[in-house]
C-alpha cells in the first residue's frame, strides 16, 4: 500500500485520538488536581508548610514516576494483544501487571519511610526536612493504589472506555478535596469537634485515602462488568509468571528511567531552589504546579497515542501507526501553544491562588513565581512535544533509545545548565528555570527526530510488536 492517507483519513484519526485522549487528559488533570488541592489548602497554613510540602511532593513524584513507568508498560502490551486478537494474552497481562505493580508500590512506600534522612542527605534544612517527612508519612501510601490504577486505566483505554476511568478519578478528587479541608483544619467549623486539625499530614492522609478508594472501585467494576469480567476470570493464577514479569521489566525499566530523568530534572531543580531559601522554593512549587496542570493535556494525548500506535502495530498496519503519532503531535502543539499564551499573559492571577497576596511576607514569593512562569510559557511547546514523542516511540516498542535521549537531554544538558546558570553565573532561580527549558527542548527534538526516522518510508523501519 503506497498511496498517501486522504484528508478524510487524517480527520478520522484526529477524531479517534481526541475521543480517546480527552477523558484520559481530564482524568490525569483530576489526579494531579489532588496534589494541587493539597497545595492550595496547605498554602493557607503559611509559606513554610508550603515549602515543606514542595520538598515532599518533589521526592514523592520522583518515586511515583519510577513506579508508573513500570505500570505504563501494560498499555502497549494490552493494546498490541488486542490488535492481534489475543484475549488470553490480555487477561494474563492484566493479572500479572496488577501483582507486579502492587509489590513495586509497596516497596516504594517502604523506601519513602526514610524520607527525612534522604532530604537531609540532599542538603535540605532540618526543619523543612522534618515537616516534609511528616507529610510523606501519609502521602507515600498513595503510590501502591496509583500504580494499580495505572494498570486498570490502561485496560479501560484499550477498550475505548477511558470515560469510566475519568468517572472514578472524579470521585476520588471530590473525596480528596473534602478530606483535605476536614483533616488539615479539623472538624470544629462544621460541627465535628472530635476531628482534630492534623495540619500538613492531614493532606497526605486525604490523598492516600482517596487513591485507595478509587482503585478499589475500579477493580470492583472490572471484576463484575462485561467485557472485563471475562478477562478477569481468564487471567489465570496470581502466581508470578517469571517470563512475563521479565518481559514487563525489560520493556518497563527503560520507560521508568526515561520518566525519572524528566521528573528528576524538576525534582533536583526543586532541591536547588531549597538552597536558595524558602521564598524561592515556595515560588518554584507554585510555578511547577501550574505548569504541571497544562502538561496533563498532552500527557493524556500521549497515552492515547501509545494505544493507537501499538494497536496499529499489532494489526500489522505500520503506516497507520505513523499517522497516529503525527496527529498526536499536532494536537499537542495546538494545546500547548494556547497554554503558553495564557501563562505569558496572566501569570499573576494564577500564582496568587496559592498564597494570600495581601500578606507582606508573600509578596516576594509571588513575584518570583511570576518570573518562573514566564520561562514556563516558553517551554510549553517543547514539553508537549517530548511527552508525545516518547509515548509514540513506546507504542513502537522503542524504549531504550528514548531512555538514552532522556539521560543526555534532561541530566547531561538540562540539569548541568540549571546548575551553571543558577549558581556559577549566579542567576539564581531564573537560571535554574532556563536550564529546565533547554533540557526539555533538547529531548523533544531528539524524540521527534527518532519517531520520524523509524516511520519514514511507509513505516518499514517500525520495530516488531512486543
């Protein structure tokens, strides 16, 4: 087949991508919104708790993304099995993926029990490290259900049921918001005086509880409802299948490392901000949270791209896989271009949602946050390009080369530039943020180049299915 796709075919692919990506993106926004709600509520406790929560979330996100990379591998595996018509294979991938990721999540939660020691080792102030560890004592238990949720969501997306995942996430978001207010400030104001104000740790309890209830509801649904109930029953033994776990880890570890390189860039940037003081760290957290919200839309598009591309590869249609990747990139550029305009034009109204703008102690924090958001506006396009490019390559079963690109671009280029500009040239926080932008730009261009190289010539260079 050598003829090019018609305009109608491109429109058809674009619509299919949008239908799949929209609920995934909205669900991820709500999931990220749980962390955002934590920060909005914590901000009312003052800039010191906000800075401590920034440290805690930086460390938590680092480990969460490592685990999520291993859970994400089930997306192309489930999609390719569906493209091949292998229902039994899907059933095994689902059950074994749940078992493996539960163990990984519990292991990560145990490691985060030593968070205060880790933060002190990373040079953070003892008071901030202690407060951050209190928050993490509860927040760390949200990681196991989040990894299980990723596996279940991948199944729902494969069956074009992403709207169900969105509904479950919405319930968790509403529950988390209510519990945040209740547990952080106590129940005195609503006639429940026996519920004390837990402060910072209350926000962590709220998030963890919401995540466990969400994944419990998702699992109950797939166990009982068609067509997932049949897959659940056909999943075989819970005993680990060494060959399948090895396959998941072989493909998943490069994905994890790729994700960790990116989130590690931002996490270490947060640690650098900690060296500059509480104001810089609090401002950095505000800007990162706002930029993270815009990032969730191309992230949702990227998940849809992985599924669409992997399913096309499973059906033996490499040109359709290539088209899906380029359609996803076009959608991402449109969304992030719009986000860049918003961040550039109205940064202050966004930043002031996190702190009382009338308090004199917060003026410097908000001014810094606005400055960082100006840089965030500049790297929006690159942020969308890199996440969609990486996910598109994942759909082609190409994970090792993107991992090397991530190591080079995020740490070799981005992190080095952040340190040199921030501390050698003494540009402080703005220098750190410029380094972030340069790292994202480097990786995005490499990922797009790689996808083009693998899909040129009607897709003849596309790797074989997983």
